[in-house]
C-alpha cells in the first residue's frame, strides 16, 4: 500500500498572508487539524504547515489575535515530506522517527 491510497487528494490550502481565522474556519469545515501552507496561489510550492495546535499555542495563548497571519505562526523548520508513491511502512517509520502525527504529501 502506498501513500496515494491514504492521502487527502486536493486538500484545502492557505498562504502565509492568510489570516489565522481563515485557517481555523477551513479546519472546522473540512474537519482537519493541519493545512498545507503554499508560497502563493500561482506557484503552489509547499512553504510549511499550520496546525490547530499552532493556532492555539502560538496565536491564541499569546493573545496575538489582532492581524494574526499564518506566516507568523506556521511551521518554520524544514518539513519532512513524502510522495504519493511512498510505501505506508516508510511513512509510519518517518512519523515515528520525527514524532509527528501528519506528513505533507508532495508530488516531486
């Protein structure tokens, strides 16, 4: 089995300039806890991710609610990604190694 069989196809996406409120609304609507952040709508390169935990810990808990933008609170570290053809056993091993619950799937 490969990642392609388990991944979310055509996920909701956001950009660094979008508001945290917009990301939270998308998360609620699609019942997800992470959104890919792309550099811009035209190039669509993965720039990072924003999670529900990022919103709570980095934005809400710091009372940074005015003009709160995704770019200020999204992941800043290098992301571990997988491809649609990555075997699920390898995905599970990467998730365990990096202690993450979600991995972005990118088509290289």
